[in-house]
C-alpha cells in the first residue's frame, strides 16, 4: 500500500531539484504524477526516469506565470487521469538585490513566477479538486517568507506572499474539502543553491544550527505528509524544514 495510492498530483518546477524529488517520491507512493516545468528536455527525462522505475508519470510544459498554460495542464491532467488531488506549487526563482539595487523588471519577474505562479496554480487546480470534494495544495515558500535578511527584497516579498495567500486560501476552502498548506525550506542542496556564491551559502549554513544544507528528500517527505490523508486535519499551516534556522 502506497501513501498516495489512487491520487493524481501535479508538481511544478519538477525537472530538477526539490520538484523532481517530490514527483519521484509521490510516484513511489502510488500517485499518478504530472511533472511540469519550463525545462522541457530535463522535465521529460525526469518523467521517463519515474516510469522506468515502475511509476506512472507524464510531463507537460508549464511556465507557471501563464494562465493559458495552467488551463492546459489542468485540462490534460483531468483528461488523462480523470481527477486531480494534489498540487505542489514548487517552481520558483532566486532573485538577489536589496531595495535600491533591485531593478523593477527583476521585481516583476520574481513576483510573476514565485507569487503569481502560486496564485494561478490554485486558481486553475482547485476547481478540479472541488469536483472530487477533496484536495491538497502544498505551496513552497521558504524561510525567506518568515524572516527577512538584507539583499533579497523581491524574493522575500514573493515568499511572504505565498505564506499568507496560503492561509487565505485555506480558510476559503476548508469547508469544501481542499486543504492548503505552505512548506518553508531552509537552505537545500539543489541547482538553485549550487549556483550561489560560496560565501553566501557559507553565511546561511552558519545561521543554521544543524550546520549543513538540507537534502531535497528531507523536503519531499514533508510534502508527502501534507499531500497524504495523514494530514487530514492540517490546513493553513506552515511546515518549516530548515535545520533550526528560524528557531534562533
Ligand atoms: P531549482 O532551481 O533547482 O528548481 C526549480 C525549477 O523550477 C527549475 O527547473 C526551474 O527552471 C523551474 N522554473 C523556473 N521558473 C519557472 C517557471 N516560470 N515556470 C515553471 N518552472 C520554472 O530550485 P529548488 O528545487 O531549490 O527550489 C524549489 C522551490 O523551493 C522554489 O520555489 C524555491 O524558491 C524554494 N526554496 C528553495 C530553497 C533552496 O535552498 N534550494 C530554500 C527555500 C525555498 P529554470 O532552470 O529555467 O529556472
């Protein structure tokens, strides 16, 4: 028995990093998984790997800031698997820059992908969940959605927006069976942080009591709990997985 047997999941930003790990873990627990990303070749390969391991998965190209592409992803998912139970709004970009040094275009790009992308995911996926009278949305925020540090104005703003829109949506859909929670990773070993300047990474690890980066699987297990019926009384919650970073 898998923890997600019979469920259908859409994961955004699933070509690599945390999204890919979540998609593979969910498929291993019995879900049918629709992987989506702007990286088409890598996304298709990630879906192929899941199928080769005996899971059920397919890839659909999705830029999360596009309403038309969201509409198509949800349509294709329901047409193929006849339902939609789980959405992981994982896709995101890291944008550096403080209040004065962030170009307006970068602010817009960051908010478009990290915040509007999450809003659009809920807007298009929740109606399909309501058809079954149940669903679980997991919005990937960050510790940056809880605390502020200098040099990441747009990123913090976008992740703070994810945190609070999650609570508003949780309250909106609580009586109709759709749960909405946010997940807040600390620093995690993925291509996103592999591309960061070494002294910046070292500074974040310094502020992390466990003194290391987390792994994508340590986040994926949290997402699995929120996706499964084991969390049936959990909505509007913030699941922090950060090696103690926000505890001090
Ligand atoms: P990665 O950069 O490794 O993976 C993110 C994926 O999302 C990439 O494949 C990326 O493609 C894709 N993507 C970017 N823009 C879009 C878009 N418009 N539409 C669809 N897909 C897109 O990052 P992580 O796995 O580390 O991050 C996953 C989530 O976790 C993000 O929301 C991130 O902000 C959050 N997070 C990450 C932390 C970390 O330390 N890694 C810490 C806290 C939160 P491309 O290469 O083209 O950008």
